[in-house]
């Protein structure tokens, strides 16, 4: 297949490129904004048509959750409008699209893992634009696979794991929120799941993917420091109210992965095993 990967300079885009080497049966077009402006509808249609694109993995997004509150127009353009352009362009050709979405489509008031059919209720600009992006894609292309993920990290770009390692080495003390619960996702594991879908044939619908297990940001930080061998930094648990942010975060965003595991027959690694693998790579 001829596959377009957007956002190739991001965490997931970089992991997708690494896995392309082990999936050489396809032809890949790795793009970021320099190669293809996905907010330009004509540019998208021309690129997809001229390169005979049969499938798209959209890894591009506006992910600065707090800045999104003040940059609503740009956030909507990247997270809602552009995915619709991509889906329409490939949909016209009978192709498929994998659109990466987020746990922020939920308000986090549940106490059991979210399944794909749970009511959505975003309470941030980022969450709202990502939910609208899901709807844009599903409407524009009948072969659409939405994958909602959470707490993404990798060896690439800026993320929570790298920030906590850096701060742990620089500071004697850190305060980290303990009353927001979820599951980290190693971007490489998500890329593996996406390739499982590509190689078995994309089955349309909404899916959830994160690593296995449940943890708070505080516990996650303690594990990062332990695995990275950081001993000189005291980590204190904070309430959400003690660390106010412009955007609301879901207090509980554990995702149920049953559907994607059963549909594609994949095993999902436990969060701590994946974290160890990532830190070893760093």
C-alpha cells in the first residue's frame, strides 16, 4: 500500500518511521508541515491524488493543551478541520484513515475504565477540537479508524517522562499531582498497534489504546525516577487545586482496551515494562 504519515516529526510520527523499516512491504510518504500543510485543502487533495495514496495515518495535531485555551482558532484548524480534509481526500479514492484522538474527549468523572461507547463530554478546547475532529473524519471517510490514546511519551520530542528526568536531576524537590488517574502510553506501543491494523486491514470504528495498568501522575514520576536512578529529588503529592492550569484535565481517564485487543489480536504491554524500555533507550 501507499501510505501517507502526517506529523512525522512528532512523538508518534517518529515511532511510525522506525517501524516502517520492519514493514517494507508498503511505500511511505512521511510528511510534516514543511512537506504538506494539512490545513490547505487543495494541497491535501493534490498530494493524495498525485501520489496515489491508499491510506493515511494522521499523527499531526495541536497538542499544547493549556495554550489551546488562548489559541482556539489554530487548535480547531489542526485538530478538527485538517483531519476532515485528509479523510475526504483519501475517502474519495476508497482508501482508509487512522486518526489519533485523546482521552480528553471524556470529562473524567467516571470511576471505571472508559469504553468506546461511553458518552463523550470534553471540558477543554483541546478535548472539544479533538472530538470534533473524530466526527469530521468519520463523516468524510467510511473507512475511518479513530484511536483514542492518553499520556503519550517516547524518546522523541518533549514529554512528561523526559521533563521529570530533567527536573529530577536539577531540583531537590518536586510537587506532582496525585489525584489525576490514568495510564501512560509509550508511543512505540501505539505505533505497533497501528501497524497491526494496517497489515490486517483497517476495520472502521472507534478504539481505545494505552498501556495496561492504572497510575497517578505522582506514582508515574516516582517510577520514572526509580528506573532512571534519580535519588536526590524528593517528590511530593499535590492536589489538582494546588497546581491550577488554564485547561481542565480529566481526573480519571483510564481507557478500556478490550475492543482493539480482540479486533486485532494484539497484546498490550504493562506501563512499567514500556517505561523501562523507553528510559533504557534514552
